[in-house]
């Protein structure tokens, strides 16, 4: 058995919403010293929450509305030590991300929610035909969302 200098962190489960409307995908816009970057809305599941509950809560916090969860599209492992943010504190992080096709409730108007993440400075609908123009995490989403969505879930691995 491998010895750790400190106990390993548990694997975190994260749920993400893929909301596509009229050839655009809804993304959370963030900012850092390099400029804007984009993520799918969503976040970590809390103990005692179902996946739909976690996704609706996270979307309410970030885009100001819950969502209606559809089918599972993509599964991604994020093992922080293998990616560019390892030196910024993500080195010990292991997150399992579940990305679901989602719809907004009838009449919902997305806007920055009441509890956005620290780097979040807006939301934006990005054209699926222009995703290569943006800094999106994971970057694999740029090509995956530019083509028809898969009929069954796709395991992406530990990609960025």
C-alpha cells in the first residue's frame, strides 16, 4: 500500500449542464490575469444531494436559474496533478465530472446568480461554430460541442 504524507482527499463528484439553444452553448465566464475563460455551469455535489438537486442548485447559484436535467453526455476525470493548475493548488484534486444535456425551465432568463464562484464575472452564450476562439475548460469541449451530441455517454478520460 502506498504511503501518503497526508491523507488523500476524497474524489469529488461534480455535475455540469450542457445547455444549447439556437447554435449556442451557455457558459460561465470567469476572469484571471490572462483574461476571460469559460466553464459549463455546475459544480460539486454535497452529501445527501441527488445529482439533479446538485445541478439545479449549482446552476441557480451561477446562472440564476435551475435546470431540467436530461441524458448524460460526457464523463471526465480531472486529476489535478496532470494539468496546468497543479501548481496553483489543484495538484491534490481528483474530480469526477458528469456533464448532462439540460434545458432551462420555460420562461427562465439566465443571469449571474446570487452565489457565483470567486472568478466568475458573467455568463455568455458562445456560438458552437466559434468555440476555438475561446479559452474553455476542459478544452476538449471545444471540439466535442461543435459536433452533434453523442447518443450515449462518452468517457473522456483525464483530459483538458
